[in-house]
C-alpha cells in the first residue's frame, strides 16, 4: 500500500496534499513553514495522517532550486519516496484535466494527482554526492560575485563620467578591489576542490583538451555533468537553450534564433568560448564556414558553434576520451 502526496514548495511555505482516495478525489491539505522546524513538522504530519511508514509514502515535488533542496535532502534521509516532476510536463497534464489554477494549494493537489497517475514513468529522486553539491554551491557564489563586480564596474564608469566626488570613487574602487580578490580566492578554491576528487578532475582534464574550452567553461561543465544525467547531446543542447527556433514575424522572419531556455549564465560563458572556438577549433571553424557559405548570418553560425561546442563537451565526458578533431 502506498500513499500519494505532494508538496508545492515556495520560499516561505510548503503546501502539502495527501490524496486520500483517487476515485473520489478525497484529499487532505496542510500549510507549513519552509524551515527546518517546518520540515520536521511535515514528516510528523505525513506519518500521523497516513498511518504508514516513510517507505510507503510517495511525495511528488517540482524542484525549485535552493528553496526545495534542503527539504528534499531531509525527506530522503527520513526514507520517504521522492518523485521529481518536470514543471512543463506537469503543466500540460493539468491543462489536459482542466486542473490549471493559480494557487499553491491547487498546485499541490494537481501534483499529487500527477504523481499517482505518472508513478511508473517518474524517476525517483536521489541526492547528489556531497562533493557535487559543494562544487555547485561554490559556482553559484562565483556567478553572484561576478555579477556584483560587473554592476560595480558599471557604477564606476557612470560615476567617473559624471564627475562624482572623490569619496564615491574611492568607495567604488574599494568594492571592486574586494570583489576581485574574493573572486580570485574562490576560483582557486573551486580548482582545488576539483583536484581533490578524481572523477571531477578527470572530466575537467578531458574538457580542457577541446580547443575553445578553457578553465571557465571546464569548471561549469564539470559541475553540470555531475548534477545532470543527460541521455544524449541533443538533450544537453535543449537544456542549455541552444536549440534553433524559427522566427515567425518581424524583419527577421524566416531566420532562426536560439530558444534561450534554461540557465542563461552558462550560455553567456559558452558564447565567449564559441567566439574563440570559431577561430581555433577545426571542427567548429569548418562548420562556421559551411553555414556562412549557405547564407546563414554570423549570429546563426555563432549559435551553431555554441551548440556544437556543448555537444563536443558531452562527447568527451561520455566516452572518457580526449578530444579528437573530425576535421584535419
């Protein structure tokens, strides 16, 4: 016997639903705080109301990054069965059954139904290894620091142009210096972390054999491949928002652009890497020449270069072999 439950996770609260009877749609709901105390209260509520063990309780959750991760690690450690729902597929399911509403409570009810109806197709969530979580957390912090540095540099340029006071300039210079120092320190610690773990270090070394892939992209890709199990290179491209999409209107109708779904930060880094690869990577350089000869724009060719570079990264890690150019 299994109990099907779900949790709609937000920053401050957890909307929980227990689907008591699928046939009659009887359900019981509860709202709890998204805190460590709320997590404990959630586990107690589920066990008390269902009368089952954690191993008999299925919980469907839509991942919401930092807001859902602590809860999922907690519930997994307690022995609950966790199903991770794809938000897009769950939404289509809700549309098909006319279950689309705009409240967290209704979302939790829909997720419980979805978890029950898709129980044989949804994968069970498993926590990542500690070294992967630590690497991802450090890279997130590095991303935040780099954005802060860019903002401070922009403020410095504006202040210098407008003739701001000496004290304002000094403050900006101090912040920029401190941010650069912390970025350098954290970058060094990320590299040390990768070096301490053979699997991470091996993947980083493989990625660095690709012309156009430097330390920045190699760090990001090591973390990405450690946390995501991509079935093939096409799935990776879709996740990164690198799949071409036809423009249907405007002056550029008939031209293609990238879907730009998924993590924009990785695309930003891949863009710069693709610029370099278009000049120095023989496979990508040859692809660019072919596309331009066919009448593609430089931006379309660059988008294809980003996609090709990501796919090459997937290939060397998947096969655990150094990059070998296909074009001589």
